C-alpha cells in the first residue's frame, strides 16, 4: 500500500481532498497544477538544497542519547531538528514554500502559527527572499509565545491576532484562509502543517521528508543499517511527524509511533487527542478526523503546547491510524512536562513542549535493550520558558 503519497485527487485512503469555497478554487488549482513540476525541477532543488545546507544548517545531527538510553534500557537517538536555524523543523517547509511562491509570481505571503515557530520560519524566509509577510496567530498564543512574536516582528512580519473562537491555532487558520480568499492573485498561503486542501498535505510532507531521508543516511553511517526499530514523533496537524515517518511508512520492519496531546486527559473535555476523540469530518479544506459534536461543531482543543492545540489531524496521519500502520499515544500535559525536565537533566537539552510529548512515549511503552529508537526532537524549548518557569516555581 502507498501510504506516503495521495492519489490524483489528494486522498490518502478516505482522507484528504480539497473542500474549499469557490473563491479559493483558482488559488488551489494553480498550486495543484504546478507544485510538483516546480519543486522537482533541477533549478528549484539546487537553490533549495543550497539553502538547507548553508542557511538552515542541515544535516541536523542524529544524536545518541546515552543517558536516556541507559534509563530506558534501549538505544535512543534524537533527531536534532531543534538545531535548525530558527529552532525547529518548520524552516524546512517555510523556505520551500516561499521559494515556490516566488516562482509562481507571488509577492505577498500569509501564514498561520500556533507555537510561533512556523510564523518565525515563514518571516525568516520572507526576509531572506524579499516578500511581504503577514502571520495570523491566536490571541492566547500571542500571550503565551511572546518571544516568538517579537522575533516575527523584528524580521519584518506583521502579526495579526485571531480573536474569535478559542483564540488559538484553529482560529488563526480561519483568519488566514479569509485573507487568501480576499487576495487571490498576489498572495500565497504558507500552511505550516500537513493539513488543509490538497496539495498542501503532500507539499508540506515532501518538504519535511528531508528529516527521514537524513535519519536513514545517518543511521547507516553510525550502525550499518538504515532502518530503526521505532520512529517516534509528536502530532498536532503533524508536519514533523510526516517528515519523520515519510521514508519509513512503507518499510514493514519499522514501527511508527505518534504522540498526541492529551491535555488534561482524553476524558476531561480539555484535550487535543484527535485519534481518540475525533470522527470523520471536514476541517480547513480536507476530510480527516476532527474533534466535533454530533452536529459537526468543532470542539475546542486543549494542550499545554501551542503547536499541538489543534482539533484535527492531517489526512496522512488519519490514514496511518485507520490502517493501523502507526500506533497513537495520548500524552497528558503533566507527562509532557515531566519528560521535558527529564531530558534537560539527563542530556542537557531543553526541548520544546511539543517534542516532549514524543519523549513521554518512553514511559508508556516497553522497549527491548537492543531496540533502535529514533525520536524527532522537533524544536527547542526557548519559546516555552515561561511555562517551564511556572512549573519550577510551583
């Protein structure tokens, strides 16, 4: 079965597609008709790969975490996406999409952001490549991610608060889509995750697939084999996970684990664990699993991490879940915090709260001492210091 690429209509099994208002159709059709030809061209790849190497700082290290490995009695490697320029995996996709937008003749870039990392990455790419940048961000996220807001503004982006609904990531996406409808000719919407109408889930996954490509090469160099026994990543919409899983989903010997944000607990009414709580629905232009009421109203999600605070999941991941190709865990806020402090104390690495959900799987599943486990450390913890400080003070 082909897990990683959608069919011609943008479907991964029963999930995906493009459910969009008529006014957005020209924008999306333009992308559908051109994205593969452009991003696979030699000219594009030469510029993109040069920037990944010399600007972003790839390849990111695959670090053997010996203290963590000793504690959990397994061989644990961390894919250090936190060491990318701007501090997370988001730059891989933002740079790629802004390069694509330039080739499509766009002069204005819009983006949504939750934790702020995608906003910072998009603002960075726009500063580098000389395009106007507007970032939509939930009012609550603006408050809890102030350092990233400052970075975006310093980079020249306009940060626009989303003041409707839960005032978080979902609402920022809504505002960005409205903007795109109103500015179809000049503007490209850089979606930050593997969500949205086709071709965005595929486009973002392809730009993030550099993560698993490097894991294969680096593992082979370190231990003489390309495939680990397990790959683990956190999932909100799921871009770092899609990149981490991409080159492994069709390798039957590799077990795939996704960590969702359980919030206060799956049964608490304050959660973002979509595969546990979601049903088939349409959100932000694609059919997937969505946290919703019986009459289709979106249920507000909750997570301590702004980047996982989303009431849906990308169609790529919904398909992996339905086909039982990936095992999904729900990680509560407290469990994520505990794992963040554990990694910091054991390895001297302060992770983003999102990545801490992936690390918490180590406490939930029993591994064997010879198991090779690769965990995507998708971002660094600078942006979450306020939350960590509150925990220390309490």
